[in-house]
C-alpha cells in the first residue's frame, strides 16, 4: 500500500515537473529576439530548383525576415504561406527553437515530365501540378513535345509520365514523347532508332506490357536495328515496319 502511495506521489511530481518545464521553456523560447535563420532544403542533392539564399530573399521581399524580430512577434504560419507561393516548393515547415533560431525545412517539387510544346514550356511534378522551368537547373526527365495542352499534361499525360517514373524498365527506355493534335502519341526510346506508335494514351499499360514482352523475346533474335516503326495502336497486336535498305 505504501509503495502504491509513493508511486502515485512520484507520478504526480513528475507531471508537475513536465508542466513546469513546458511553461518555462515556452517562455524562454518566446522571450528575446531571433538571432539566426536556418534553412534546410531537404532534397537539394537531387534537385536544385531553389536554394537557401532564394528563400531568404523571398522572405526579405515580403518583409518577413525574422532575424532581429522579437520571437513572440514572429508568425511562422505566415512564413510558410509566403514560401509556398513559390511554384518550385512542395512543402515548408517553419518553427522556433529555444535558442532563438527560426528553422525552415523545405521540400522541393519533384518533376517527372518536361513539356516543350507549341502551348508552352514547363514541368509537371509528381503530384500533377505545373512547375516553371528553372534557369539554373535542368531535370533529366522524359520530354513531351508537340500539341500538349496543360489540361492534357496534368491528366492523361501525367498518368503516363508517373507510370514511367515508377517503372524502372520504362523509365530507362523512354526519352521523348510527341503528341499529335488528335492526342495520339509517338514514343522515342533511348535505345535503337525505331519509333513507337502508341496511339492514344488509353490502355497504355497494356500496350507497354506487350511491347516489353516483344523486346525480351524478339529483339534478342533480330536486333535493335531491324525495325524503323513499332506500331501498338491496334489492340493486342504489334505491327513492325522493317528498315529500308540504304543503297
């Protein structure tokens, strides 16, 4: 019984200490002025669309630079909202530290497709949103050209690009995508000199599955240079056009 009472008292004292520490350190954190701003761009080794300097400049332009400002007066939500206006940024977390520092953890958008067409020049990211082209960095992703409207780029073409991005085999195979006005697609592979007539983007998974089987079973026998065109437009059929001999 005595042991149980001691345990209850100890638990009560511990709870009081935790509450006191929370209040105390909260007051310490809120007192004084911000003396440093630390920006961490989490995926900066893979993508280079934004830098810490870019983000600090954005905050200065918006008059949200926290350095020298009272910690109590700094609104981290406003900082996050302002930085998310940048179309290169996917997410921002801003928080205060007990040492008087504002820390920003920033995640960049991940492009999966570059569009260079008659309707514009932009990226599509892994979430299906539009990204502007960067002057400082070029992402090595499949390029879609031709008649690519933004609506197509963020719907059917996005689904296709996301499939390529997640599929190791096709991600290494497809280099370019050309879209005709009727929305039919021609694929340009990295290996070989043939062109792949995909047709519409409907049922592209089935078409590429059939083509992969063709690559694995037929190409080793005839070679990559045998055909100039591989046509997937007809259901459950692969129609190949042989290269004409040069005289």
